[in-house]
C-alpha cells in the first residue's frame, strides 16, 4: 500500500479488478447488474389506448423525489409498457413480493401485445382511483402515477441509446391494511423481492436495522 496526498492507495493490479466498459469486462458475465444490487423491481401495469392491459417487470427502477413523490423505470427498448404510458400518460407500480415472485416472473415473458398478463398469471386487476390503469390486487402496496416525462438516454458522445427513462408523479397510494403497524408500513412483513445480480438472481428483505441521521 502506498500513500499519495495523504490518501492510502491500494495496489490496484494486485487486489482490484478494473475494466473499461467501452472495451469489455473480460469476465464470464457482465458484473454491472450484480454490483448495482439489490434493485427494487419496477412491476408496472399499464393500459393501451385501446384498453388492452399490460403488466411487466423492469429491473431498472427507483424513487427519485419525495415532494412531490416521483418514481421511474427504464425500458431497454421500446416495449409495450413504454408505448402504453406514452399513449395514456398513466401507469401503476406494484410491489413485487416473495409470495408473488412466480407470477411476477411469468409477466416477464415476451408475449404479444394483445396478451393480458393479469389473465395469464391469474392476478386480480383492481381499478385505479385516480388513474384508469388497474393495480395488482394481491400486492401489499401500489402507486398510481401520471407521466411527467419520457427521456431517451444518451451516451457520452451524445448518441441516443435504446434506453427510455419513464418518470411519473405518484397521485394515489394503495396499502393493504394488514401491512400497517401503528401507522407504519411494515416493509419486512411485505417481503419485497429485488433483482440481485445475474440473469436469475433475486433477493428478499433480510435484517432491517435503524440508523438515525446525525444532527450537528
């Protein structure tokens, strides 16, 4: 170990594997999704302009703001969910959980646009309150959203990529009362599942611990 400007520098060649994504990782599988993990699943229900229902999971999903509440998912390619959101400007995010894992996985099948994944998986579509898109009735929680913007992502050379970030503002929240404990949503009891690495790797909530932000 050497020191430079007061910072300990580890011999990178000896203990750190480095690669430039532009030239390739040289490993059996791309480690990117395994490093950026776990990631909550964007289990998104939409409705086409013709009324056709769609339900699909997205591995790139997140919350981006709390006031107002904003969430988003990224579609690698122009898939049915993206086209439906562009047409209706609405979508619903459904919490994917361990008891619903198999059904969630079935909604990832590359089926034709006229296939209703609710029917395909036996899940219950429950009408939205503030949007025309249904939620998954079996899910412990769901967020109704209206579209804010669709952003086509660009690379460092300003070239457009085939990745489309969909951002929506939450306009309605559904919580099954069984998962409320003293007014708090019981995340552990809900058993959310997450993408956790390579093609078939998932994780679920384990130990939850509390740390309060320091005040100076």
